């Protein structure tokens, strides 16, 4: 299973524990953020940054990753 996590602003390491339950259940985690000072969880398969805060940019990036990694 692959999951894409989308974050508008970083909430820091305090939230990293929530990703563990998915990883422990064999999920491959991907991360898109608009925050360049994000505290990136070390077990994300891939993390990407969005240049603009719009739903259109999120959709384009998510679709691009989907096409690339299925």
C-alpha cells in the first residue's frame, strides 16, 4: 500500500508518531509539503515541496508522482 501525505504547514516532529502505524503495516509513505522548513519524517519514501499553495499545484504534483511510481 502506498499513501500520500499532504501538508500545508509543518507541524514538526511531534506528528511523526502517527506515520509509524502506517509504516508498521507495510505502507510506503510519500509526502508533499508547502513548508520548506518542514521537519521531514525519516521514513518517507519520497518528500516533495510545492512552490505555490494552490489545490491545482497539489493535484499536478500528486498525479505526477502517481504516474511515476504507480
